């Protein structure tokens, strides 16, 4: 009994330590964002919403937030059809270079983002489209596309091929089978991948830094430029915006897919 209690005590101590370590930075930044003072600190000097009001009154913040939302939406809209079809092809079709393609999809995780950013800057610079927003969305989609493919692939691998065969035996053409059987079956993976793509694009800083200028700066780059001057509590308020976006994505994922299904797919 003592041994069992000791093991349970050690296990719960480790769990609590991990939870506190993970949650402490978030709690600190949330608390600092409500300070009534002029310096970012924790515990805060009183409680106030002044920095949230000041943040919303900044035209640069609203513009950068809108650009970031646009870039993230564009990245997601491109990734949904491309990643879904690529995942279906890799999982269902016997391709000669399937293994090579799968290894190639690992490159975004092995090549530093600074290298990807420089290469994208050179590519879009040669095309003379730097300074526009849509190249940023395309670049972020290319870098993060493996997340979309993997999310859909997990759903494709769980799909029973006999369902598609049954539909085809009933006379349904391939397009109808795809729209009425395959796509609804892999929709949890599509939704999961789409949310991941949106969040990753929303948070991406380094690649955006190379592809934006003062007219098209995104929110992560805006935060970086502000930190270079002085760290004020409004930056803590911006961080809370990111926390809210992440929580909203988790809520949507839970409502549309279910966290249990999502975790089992991983």
C-alpha cells in the first residue's frame, strides 16, 4: 500500500509540475496585460483594461491584425484542396516515388525557417511581387503543408475502402463517390488540418519578416518591431489575443471534430 501511495504521489507531483510549468507563462502574461501601470510587470500594478483600449485604438495594430487574418485565411484556403488531394493520392495510389515524396515532406522540419524565408524572398523577388500580401500566404502554405497532409492522411488510413467500393458497385461515378463517401469520411482530418494551417500561419514570424515591408507588416512582425523599441503592457495584451485565437481554434476543433477523435488520430 505504501509503495502504491508513493508511486501515486510521485506521479501526481510530476503531473502538477508539468501543468504548472506549461500554464505559468500564460498566466503571467495574462496578468501583466491587466496592469494599470506603465511598465509590464507581474504581479500587475492594479487591474485595468487601459492597455486593451489603447491597443484597439492603435490603427497599426488593427491593420496588422487584418493582414494576418487575410494571410492565414489564404494559406488555409490553398492548403485544403491541395493537402486533401495530396493525402488521398499518397495513401490510396501506388506511386513510384511515393516514399521520396514522403521524405520530401519532411524538409520543412529539417531546413531552418531562415533558409526557407530567404529562398522565398528570392523567388518572389524575381517575380516582382514582394510587398504584396498574397505571396506571404502562399509561402506559409508551402512551408506548413505537411501538417495538412498528415492530418488528412490519418483520416484516410482509417477509412474503410469497402465503403467506396460499395458506392461504385451501386453505379456511382468517381466524382460522386468522392463527394458523398470519401470527403465526408475524411472531413475530421480536413478540419483538423485546416485549423492547424490557420494557427501556424497566424503565428508565423520569421518567413513573414522576409516577405513583408512597412506597408504589409503582419501582426507577429509588428510585435517584433515594437519589442525592438520598448516593451510596454500593450504587448502583453497582444499576446492575450494570440491566446484567445488558440483557445477559439481548440473550441472549434472540439465542436466540429471532437478532441477525442483528434487525439486518437495522432
